C-alpha cells in the first residue's frame, strides 16, 4: 500500500526519544520531511541525525506558547507548508488526588493540554487553507480507562479528547482530519520512569515496541486514512476492557 506520504511535511513534537522519535522515523521512512522538537539539544541533534529525509530540529518547550509559535513559523519558512502535525509531550508525574498540588495540576494542563492547543492554533489554519491536513494527538489509554495513581494524566488527557472531537467536526469540511491515538504500555523511558510492570494486565502478554505504536500513527497521518476523523484509537494490546 502506498501511503502517499512522500514529500509531505510533518511536525512531530517532543520527538527526541520514545514514541515521538519512533513516529518521526516511521514518517521519514515513508518519505515525509520532518520537523522535530524537544527541550534537550543533544538528544534532539542525535535523533535528527537518524532521520533519513530532510529534517529541521529545534529546541522547544511545547508548554510555552511563544516557543511553539516560533517553531511553527520556522517550519513554514523552511518547508513552505505543514501537512501533518503530531501533538506530543512528556507525561505528567504519578500522583493521587491528595498528593497533587495545585501547581502539579497547572503544570499538567500546560504540558498536555495547552501544548496541544498551541500546536492546533498554529497549524490547523494552514491545513484548512491547503484543504488537506492531519492533526494527531498522542494521549493514553487513560482516556478510556483511568490508570490508578495517574490522576493528572487521566484528567488532563480527557480534556484533549474533547478538544480533538470538537476540532474534527470544525475542520472536516476542509479535508483536515483530527484524531487521537492512545498508547498502552510501550517500552520507552517514560515506562521505565513510572516503574510499571504491567504485562499481567495486557491480553497480548507484553508491552508494545515504540514502532508498533508508530505504525498506527503513520497510517493515520497518511493519504490512505482518508475517512477516519474524530476517533480515539487504542494501541494497547487489548488492555482496555470495554468493547
Ligand atoms: P518519553 O519520556 O520516552 O519521551 C518524551 C519526549 O518528550 C522526549 O523526547 C522529551 O524530550 C520530550 N518532552 C518532554 N516534555 C517536553 C516539553 N515540555 N517540550 C518539548 N518536548 C518535551 O515518553 P514516551 O513514552 O515517548 O511518551 C510520550 C507520551 O505518551 C507522553 O505524554 C506519555 O505520558 C504518553 N504515554 C506513554 C506510554 C508509554 O507506555 N510509553 C503510555 C501511555 C501514554
């Protein structure tokens, strides 16, 4: 199947490692030009060096509006357009209700909700003008089934799905498709940091490889995924128990 991604221009946010990096590499292998960002310069440079197509890599904190706006401007200057935007960021820390401070809540909202909003504000009008676009968010299975001890993630990511569903309706007339992709447990540094040993919770009996998650995102970003919008798609090895 030709995914029709050759020479498409894709932003992949928070992509120096983990799921973002796997998505950037997956899109590039299909011929897309890539704009990457993350906060840490050294790791970002190392990842950019692995991208086989034309690549712009800039240090950006996606929770800061002015940095996101500057990044998107730089991408347009370099490539002339934006076809695909993958909104991603790190995850908030593990907390229970009584251990989460107000500043924890504000930081989680900035990191996972406002960053998505900033990227959407900067990129969707351009896609609308071009009458083609794919805006994808990376959230978590937590939007379908809350994970114990992750109250910040469970709450804030559900706000992202409300945003995604609403945007999908507003932008559908312009052939701009907006979807959310929900990773289950996937072997990245985030999983190590959380110290999770979840295999017994997963019908497939193992955590995912980042590439297994990335393959789904690459398809949704492609020409071939032309009739999917407003969906939250699980890549979770069967972990969420509802049908
Ligand atoms: P990771 O920690 O391996 O990588 C996170 C990436 O985001 C890194 O490149 C980091 O530099 C970048 N980053 C973090 N904060 C940033 C910021 N403010 N601005 C710019 N870049 C920033 O994490 P991951 O496993 O790849 O997870 C990606 C997302 O998916 C996270 O939100 C995570 O919570 C979520 N998620 C992961 C899993 C999993 O099992 N790995 C499961 C469910 C949800």
